[in-house]
C-alpha cells in the first residue's frame, strides 16, 4: 500500500474496529516496541488464553495493522503503520489548507493591528 493510497470504506471500518479494543491497542504497542515478536511472546503479556490472543491478532491482521510471517514453528509479527497514516491523511489533508488560510488571516490581522 503506498502512502498516497486510500482506504476503502470496508477497510476503514476494519481499522477502526481493530483500534476500538484496548487489548488490540496494547498488542500493537508490544509488537511496535518488539518487531518480530513471536505470537507466544505477545500472549505472555496477557491473562487470557493464547486462542483469545490469536483472535485479537486475526482482527489486527484483517485491518492490515499487523503483518505476520511463519518462521519454522513460530509466527513472527510486525506492526504496519500504513493504515494509520492513511486514516490520518484522510482527515488532516482536507483541513490542512483551511487551517493554513486561517493562520495566514490571523497573522495579517495581528500585523495590521500592530500598525495602528
């Protein structure tokens, strides 16, 4: 997915569903801090079954927030920030020119007030 790509509405829904759960956000934090963590290493951080952790991982992978790779008997995990960047761009780009214009107006108003 390129930085200029867009999320379709279904993918956007999956990202927000994935981020809407505290455990899944904690999993993302763990994997971001320890790229290549094995599923078992991530599961050790929680007082729930490994199966429950794997269900959370599946939701995160479905939203493309996690990538995994089978290495021998283990599955390694990596955080993928691209969907978060695309969510950010979706809303920040449309307001960027608005706020730049407003700040320019504020600057000119302050400069003109100082001249009086």
